[in-house]
C-alpha cells in the first residue's frame, strides 16, 4: 500500500510491538506519531523512523491513564503532522496474579490503563480521523490470551476481553463512516513488556498480589513452544494486508487454535442445547 501523506498514531510506540507497527506504516510512506509514557523511547522511535524511511514523524510523552494527557497528545499530533488516518491503541500493561490474590490496586491500574486508556485514545483521536476522508483504520491491541485464556492472568485477560468488546462495538458504529476497526491478538513476542509494565506501575500503588510462581504456573498451563515467542517485526508481517482487507481480526501467530476451538465448540454446544427461544 502507498500511505504517503497519511499519518499513523501509535500509543505504546516507544518499543516492542508499537515501534514495529511504526516500521510497517513508515515503510508504506506514512508519517508516524509515536506516543508513550516513556517519552525518550518514543522520541527514539520517531527519530529512527524519520532516518530509516524519510517520513515525517513526531513523538510525545503520554499517559493513557489520563484524559488530559491523551487530549494534549491529539492536539500535538494535529499541530505537527496535520491529522490522523490510522490509530493504533496499543498500550497494555501486564500484571500477573491469581484471581484471589490480585489486589484492588492491581485491578484498578490494569483496567484504567488497558481498558480506559484504549477508550481515551479513541475518544481523543476519533475527531481527527473523522476530519479526514481517505483510507482510515483503527487497530485495537488485545492479546492471544483472549483466544486461549491462561491462569494467573485474570486482570490482564479481563482487560483484553474488554478491549475486544470495545473494538467490536466501535467497528459496528464506525462502519458507515468508512473507518475500519481491527482487533489485533498478539501472541508471545520478544519485547520489554514485563519490564515496561513494572516501570509504568505508579509508585503509590504499593501492594500487588503477584507472586513469584505466577509466571511458572501460567507457562505450565499454556506451554510456549519452541520458536513461539517471536520478534515483533515478524509478528506484524500481515498487519497492513489485514487492514487493507478491513479484516475484523488480525493475529501475530497461527497458534492457540486448539484451545480457541474447544471454547468455540462449547459455545456451539450451549446454543445447540437450546431451542430458538
Ligand atoms: N509481548 C507480548 O508477548 C504480548 C503478547 C500479547 C499482547 N501484547 C500486547 O502488545 C502491546 C504492546 O506491548 P509490547 O509487548 O510491545 O511491550 P512494550 O513494553 O514494548 O510496549 C508497551 C509500551 O506501553 C508503554 N506504557 C505503559 N503504560 C503506559 C501508559 N500509562 N501510557 C502510555 N504508555 C504506556 C510502555 O512504556 C511501553 O513502551 C500491549 O498492549 C501488550 O499487552 C504483548
């Protein structure tokens, strides 16, 4: 695709999946705004994209936990890059913990950043997308844990189911305006996700229900196969084609099918057990 003249805005653009998305859009000629809580990392992404692809870029330090911060970022992007055609609401923080040990603070933080952060991002940038009339897309980053839920990830998974529901609703509501919405379900990628989440957790949230055996328990429940944790650039290899085709769903891996199919079959069976009404 030729996206010259378009602008892609990416939250969580400071590294990992977000910067790989930046390379996808900049590689197609789009200008890119990298937004991240880590302002320096966002600036580095923007500088690398400008240097490698010769596209206009900008960056900003943004906390998706705050409406004022996300609103300010939208004004900044409009002033510097002139608008937004592709929006990737990609920030997510990870918080392990068994369902009976996750604290109120764990839940509040994860739901505020992952769910309300996604809602705030769309609310602040949707007017910019609506002001354009060309090819427009919104990408909502969920997780493969929506396809194959695992133990010890209750708050995170709940947040990713919530953003999936948000994306589904948004897709229906924006279809008539020609703004496509795709929910992305990434699988395991080599990123700083655990470290960046620890760094992003506000210092005044003192107590967490996470325990040392959470990661082991999760991996025992859903073992990760050899080669199944991939480079984010490899993970996004289909993204642009999926957006071009206006696919409702995009994945980064072809795994998790068996668990997903068991869940789908159980739902089919539940429907089959009932009559029409
Ligand atoms: N890495 C994986 O295996 C994996 C798997 C499934 C889903 N995901 C999802 O992919 C997305 C990107 O994660 P990643 O793996 O690239 O990790 P990452 O750490 O590289 O990116 C996450 C970014 O979000 C930023 N961030 C955290 N809190 C923020 C806030 N309040 N406001 C603004 N920015 C904030 C971090 O600074 C970081 O740069 C997340 O939604 C994550 O849940 C990752």
